[in-house]
C-alpha cells in the first residue's frame, strides 16, 4: 500500500479527477452560475494542476528543472486566479 502512495500514478489519478471536475463545472455553469466566466473556472483549477505536476515530477525523479518550472507555473496561475477574482 505504501508503494501506491509514493507512486506518481496516484497523482495521475488526482489529475484525472481534476479534469472530470473541470468538465462538470463547465457543463453545470449555465445552470448554476451563468455569470461565472469560463476563464474563471480554468484559472481556479490551474494552480492545483501545476502543483500536482510538480509533485509528480518529484516523485518520478524527473530532471531537476521540471519541479521549479511547475512551481513557477503554479505561481503564475495563482496570480491570474487572484486577478480574475479581483476583477469580479
């Protein structure tokens, strides 16, 4: 069991659920919150996706630049999310 929790494949499963979440949110958007822009849903999920990619790279033993690149992308996505929320 421990091997599964330290495997990059666990992150793959979480990423798959995140894609499903994005599809459901986009599908439900007109019914629940038509005022929510599509870009708001995307920037809401992107920081987490990039953090999971950084974790996956670290668990998989990827070349060292991949982890900081994914963390930097998470930061940029997080700033975009904050900007989108402030925009209203």
